[in-house]
């Protein structure tokens, strides 16, 4: 019993508080949206928007909207999959670049080509799509720790967990520790 309490205190003291307060999914989604900005610029500069719109038979604005939604979802997935590793300011960029390459490999290079039976783009536009995905991953890896830290600072401005009162006046961290019925009865006296 005391072992559990000391382990929880150890984990909290070293910043390893488990649970939803880490917010990796919202941080990833926001990072994905921010990382979409350089991606749009690279794809526009390479002429990939026009090439992809012609290949898919759709309008550029619809393609832009679908791409933005996909990058936000991909960012949230990045936050969920890599959570603590993505939060590393020194190595997160490497996870981001590899994730961007994986997205390119799974998305335009494989899935869309298999679906439509032809490449999404060729020549400079295809190189632009690859560059945009790697640039998206780099931007995602660089912005994720910064955005995650800002979300965490909002949490730390609230009252600390040890000062909050839980149900029946029991502190939440104490309520998580399994206790025997006899000890609970002795504490109430």
C-alpha cells in the first residue's frame, strides 16, 4: 500500500503523470494544423495542387479542404502514437520527418495510385508532394513540443492536484490508492 503511494509520488515528481492531462491528441491536432501552412506553400510552389486536382477530377479548394482535414487527423494520430517521444524538443523533429515520409509512402505514393490506377502527380509535382510531406513532418516534429508545452502550462495554472478536494473530501491522489476497509474506518475516527 505504501509502495503504491511512493510510486505515484515518484512518477509525479519526475513529470510522468499518466492520464489524459498530457493531452497528446489535441496538441497533435493543433500542430498538424500549424504544419499545414508550409505544406500548402510547398505544394503550391511545386504545382502539385493543380496536378492533383486534374488527376483526381476535383477542384483545388475541395482538395485543399480535404488535405487540411487529413493533416489535422494525421497530427492527432502523431500525438497519440509518439506521445512522450514526440514531446522531445531535441529528437522530435526526427520522429516528425520519418512520420511525414510514412504518410507520403502510405498516402499519395501507394493508396491513391492503387485506387486510381495512375500516379497522383509526375515530375516536379511528384517531387513537390514528397517534399511537402517531409516538410510537414519536420514542422510537426518542431511545433509539437512547443504547442504541447503551452497546453500543459494552462493545466499547471489551475490548482495543484494535491490541493483539490475529490468526492467526499478525499484528495484525488489518495483516492487512487487501494486501501483496506479497516484503515478507511480508522481514518474516519
